[in-house]
C-alpha cells in the first residue's frame, strides 16, 4: 500500500471534523462508567457468538457440534476462574486485581451473570435437542436413549458394564456415619435415593456414585443393523444397572449431576517460601479442594436432591443449573472425531511451508537472506520446529534460549531442546509454571528437560512469562550471529493447527541484542538496558501503546493522516480505551478486530463514532495480535504476544516488536489486516449497547469474503512464491481499510 493511497482515501481530518472532535472532547467525561462494557458480560457475549456458529446451518454439521462443545468448555473455564473470583470477592472480601471501570460490584455482576447464563444454557440444550441431534440422526449418527436400544445392544451394555465399569465404581452412602463426599471438579456423578425392601414405611436413604474420569462419557454401540453409527451416554449405561451395587435396596430415584470448582491458581510473591516449583505444586494440590461455584443437574432431579446438594456444596439458588440433557456437553466433542462423514466437516487442508524455507537447505541461510513471516495455521508450524531442530544438531550452534508457556504432548521442540543439551550446547528454557490448566504438564516438561541437561528456570516471581521467544546463538565465518524467533502464539504444535498466529524470524543484530537482554532479565538480574526493537511488559508496553495511540490523535488534530487498526483477543485496559476514545474524538479512524472481550463501546455519539469493533469467530481460533498505526503516512506495524488488558500490560512479561521489512509490512497491511477487514461472512460488528450484528455480504458492495478461506487459498498457492501470498481481494482491501463507510 502506498503512503499516498493512505492519505487520499479519507484519512486527512477536515477542519469541520476537528471542530466536532473538540466539541465532543469537552462534552463527555471519558471515565464515565456508562462508556465501558463489563468485562464478564462482554465475555458472555463472545460465547454467544460461539454458540451462534453451532446454530448456523451454513456451517458443516459436525463443526456445529464442535462449536456447541466449545461453548460448554468455555463456560466451564469462565466459572472456574471468573465466577469463582467474583464469589471470592463477595464472600471472602478478596480485593479484585482490577477495579472494573463500568462500576459493577461483585454481587451485581454475579446476579447478571446468572440471569444471562441460565438463558444461554437453555439455548445450548435447545440447539442440541431440536437442531443438531435430529440432524445427526438424518445423516446416520444417532445418540440413543435407553428405551431405544435393541436386545442385542442391551446385552452388549450389560457385559460392558460388568466388565469395564462396575469394578471401578464406588458407591458412597450419605448418613451420620458417612459425611457428604468430596465431589471432584467437573466429574460425572449420580445422586441416588434408596428404599429398603420389605418396609411398610420405607426410610429414604441417599448415596452418591462418582464416575471415574478414565471412563469415556460416550459409549459406542455395536452395529444394530439399522445402518447407523449409534452411541449412548455413559450415565445412561450406568443408571439402569445400579441395582447390583445396592443389594437389598430399591432405587427410588436418581439424577446425574456435575460440580464446578474454583480452579484459579494465583500465586503472590509473599506465598513463595522455598521455591516457585514447590509452591505451584502445593497450590495444585489445594485446587482439588477449591470452593464450589456451580451445580449442573439433570432437570429430572426433584427438590429433595437439589436441596441436599445445595446445602452440602454451599451454593446459592442462582448457582444451580437444571439441564435437559447431558450434564456435560463437552463430552459430545468425541462425536466430531468419528471417521468418515467428510461432507459434515470442513474440507481438510495441509499447512504449507513458506517457499523460501521449503527451498532452502538451511533455515539459517533463509533467515540470513531476509526476515521471514509465517502465518499459522495456513503456513506450517514446521518452520518453528525446524529452527530448534536444526539448531540442536548444528555443530556451529553454541546456545539456545527459549520461553515455554503452553506446550503439548510429544512436542518436537521439547525433544530438540533435550537433544541439544545432550549434544553439549548451552540450552536454557524458561518454563512458565503458572500457565492456567497447563501447570502439571509444564512441571513434567520442566523435569524432563532438566534431566537432559537443560538449564530450566521459572521466570520472575509475581509475573507470568507469556512472551514467545527463541534465541539461537551460532558461530559463523564473520563472527557470532543471533537468530531469533518471536511470535504471537505458543510453542505448541497441536494448537498451531487450529489457532491463527504469526511467527517472525530475523537475525538483525538489534533484535538479537534485545533478545539476549530479554533472557538476561528472565534468568538473572538485569536493569537499565536501552531496548532497541523489543517493547517489553510490564516495564514499557502499556505506556508505549498509549503513546502510539496519542501520536495518531495529535496527527489528526493537526490535519495529518491518522489511522489505527488493531487485532487482539481482548480489549479491557481502561487507560488504553480512554486513549482510543480521545483519538476517535480527534477524528482518528479506528478499526478494532477483537475476537472476545471488548470493554470499549463503539458508535457512541460524541465519543466513538470513528471506532468500529469487529469480532471474527470461525473454524480457527483467532489468536494473532497485530497493531497498525498510520503515523502521518509512515506506517508502523507491530506484532505482540499481549492483549490490551491490565494483566498483560502489568502482571506479565510480554513482547511487542515492529515488522520493518517493507515487503513483510506490505503483506501485514494488505495481505492480512486488509483481508480481515474485508470479511463479510464471519465478521460481526459490535453495537454501542454491547450486542453484535452479523455482516451482510450483499450490503458490502463487493465480493463475498471469508477471511480464513482467503488465507487458506493463499497458502495453497504458496508454491508460486511470495506473490502468491497476496490475496484475491487485495484491490478491494485497500478501499475497505481506508475508504469503507462504517455500517449502521
């Protein structure tokens, strides 16, 4: 994109616009709570958009089922962390880490969350029972109820129960001699009411049956000859066969239920007595005993069951969710992996290796030639693993240093780091032990690396190390050269297949020097370094983002070209939102591509008419973080590991860095941001009230564009060279970035 194009396409601010901006700036307090959407309610709105994909009949059926399961999994984590935190504030007087700028207290938030989630859960089960489940059956995939089974299937389940399930079940009585048992987080349980045989006035007895997590929640049924793939829920296998566990008693009633517990792991510096590792391990043990925050129970459960469980679990009425179906919708995800049924899934694709890396015999030679940008998952994560694997076996490599936040089983990067240490290289890995839900996995990985001779450190106490950086130090003919990978996503080859992220490779000296300083900061003691290219949180990133926004504001006030485009997962930070409002009032056109939480309100008269917020929910999880600033027609593009949130800016080690190569910068602007802004299929536009409206292709005035499909098509043509990376919509994209009217 030329600078003249940017300037001529409507970004110069007229005197009339400046007058309007001045009037707006004096007419509204930008700290007004009404200008800020509550973070928790904004997240719930995001999960609504996930569920919308499950209800969209243009989405392949098994993909719709996947989105339904994801919406349930998302809700689990929301209760485990966010609702748990609000309850701790309300009941335990825990101080919040961040004061919500919208002014809602913990009780008001919990009441509104309960109202919203009860409606959402009803919509989830309606989607399953009245939409997806019948459609699956039409295509030969049937979830059976117990009364629908054939004699042969019942005989199979009798054998399956007695051989595979019965031996691992433990019935737990509830009476004065048997206190209410501890219910594990998100486990499947069945509560029972029993009656003794032969009594005229039987006394009701209660028991709980905990179902071990090792058992599959969905059981595959043998072929019934009905020409269908048939399944049954585990609870419907166990329930009718429980009589053998309670000899001499009659089962009067039963109900499946599930409990969600506080699973947040937040460690303060004062808590670390001996080592961070031992403190994390102790907190993981305590997590199993976290306070209950939610009860999900079959809607067939009577008031006696619910009252008993509420009292035992110390839950309020608003924390109880009666569900008309499986108490764990995430268990349905297994059906998405059924073999065959290609027409019910998104077309498969094979990630492509960038042409320069594919044709180069050495990744080091390719990076020496020029900086490399890789767009995942469309372009292969092999580019990242190849850097570490080649470094592990290259006799000229002296050292490897890498941060690890979330990894995966059988991760080739972990194996390469271990091999490098065994080959005598100096290898340092910073393993973040507090990566939520990955703590235990990271402890295992850390110990394996230590055993191989890798120097493992755990970062800075009180801060999570969330940045993604790998540094390779290599001896070459002309001296020592540093090769650097930095990116927006984790070193996780599994999630790299389903998350959109960007990887950047360079051996520019100024980047390498900064990378060395970064690892010195993380592994030792380092202060007062003059950073050249990397912008590091928590010291500088928050201020730098606000400075960049303010620069655009000042340019607009002076009638210079001013424009901001930013893509991220979440926008929460009040100071950043305030700066965006002020910039918009000054006339800066701002596009925010925010997948999830957005606490900013676009389209507020006198405040944010110049701001457009777009959310994209599609097959791949939008995870890349990009920022573009027009800078008086000297555009700057940054990639970052950080969302614009208080936790990322002030409680984590994060990186933001510029893309300076003109070729890559042009690709970022036209070939990536331009395509995102062109999407008129999956794009949803945020309204001033916090709701979202789906884009309408017929109203866009151009071709139908689905960004993720555009990126897939670009990657398929990668064998033609760099020019193949330019999208088919490029000619349209520039006008969409710089001249497109905002939708009503």
